[in-house]
């Protein structure tokens, strides 16, 4: 029987969630950077965090091929598709579709992980949390929301939906593969980053990056595309995926608030209402064992 450390795991997850709150804003600020290039550079920088964790011994990064494939599937696939979505659909609405992943984690956890069962409280909490995400994101879009539903943005929405599925299944399946040290995520990030740069060289035009671009890419690599992975992996290995999935609804609240702040738009009542719903959903879900 799996023994969970819910309090510690929840704190680790909240640390990752706080970092992810800045990801959409950074992605929009760097929207002029080709997505393969952006993904590759940020992942390479993020992977550097693993060096001190592994004692600068790359041998501890050796994992079975299926585990490595899962890591590349999650880190490369999710972030590339997210940046494609943000660049091919209105960022606020694309953000909403992407944030189906917490709901998918809650719903798929009993399917993909043995020993977990779905209770009605989990379903109710997941729906309340997703309602909060809908309110905060569409509410913040204001009058511009209907334009985001036009068919011209279809590919962006499909990319956002695919990114949500990839991150939810990756997060859960890390508990189904051969056990690996958290520092091995550095290897996942480096291989994913090199693959992204190869795709950039083959398919994208070259661009010149300014000092500001490099500063934001380094920030992205150390935070939402770096340190967050290690915290998230440790949280999922020691906590209850259903509870962590519910806590993840804080991400769109933080992310959308950051998008509004950097765009100079004021926070409105939908953000406050969504905050109440999301926090309430997390509280309800974490009370159930």
C-alpha cells in the first residue's frame, strides 16, 4: 500500500504551481521567438539545475528507454504545444483550454494509477475548480472573448488541448514506469531541449535574440521550465495525485492574474470569485482520502 506524505507533497506542488503562474506571461512576452527555439533554450537552461542535485554525476541520469521516452514526451511535447497554442490563438482563451490538465489528472488518476479510487467528492471538487478556471480566464478576457472563438484559431485550440492531455498523462505515468531519481529530470530536459533545437534548425527561420530576450529565457528556464519540474516530480512521488491535481487549479488563477498585470489590465471580480471557487475545491478534494 502506497504511503503518502500529503502535507510535504502539497507544499512541493504549490512551489511548482507558483513558478508555472509566470509561464504564460513569459510565453507571451517571447511570442516573437520561434516555439522550437524558445522551448529548446529554456529546457537546456532548466536542465542545469539537476547538476548539483546529482552531485555533478551524469551517470545517475541513466534510466530505461521507456522512462526516457516518457520524459521527452512530457517535457518536450507539452511545452512546445503550449507555446504553439499561445502564438496561434488568443492567449487568454488558449490558456483556458490548456488548463484542462488539472481536471484530467483528477479524472485519470484512478484509471492510470493502481490503488486509487474516484469518489464523488473528487469529481465535484474537480468541476468546481474547473468552473473557477473558466470564470477567471473568460472573465478576464472581457469583451474580446467572443473573437477568440473564431475558427481561425482552431489549430491553436487543438494544440492547447493536446498539451493538456500530454501533461496530465505524463504526470500520472511517471508513477507507472521504473523508479528514477528526481535529478534524472535534468536528462529529460536536456534531451528534449536538444530535440527542440534540432527541430528549430530544420523548420524555423533564424532570429536574433536581444539581451532582454535572453534574460527572459533564462528566467523561464530556471523557473517554470526548470525548478518546477523537480518540485512537481517529488510531489507526485510522495503525494496523492488526486489532491495535487485539485491544487493545480491555482495555476490558472496565478497565470491569468499575471497576464492581466503585465498587460496593464486591472483585476476584476471574476478573479476574486474564481479564487474562492478554486481554493474551496482544493480544500474539499484534499479532505477526502
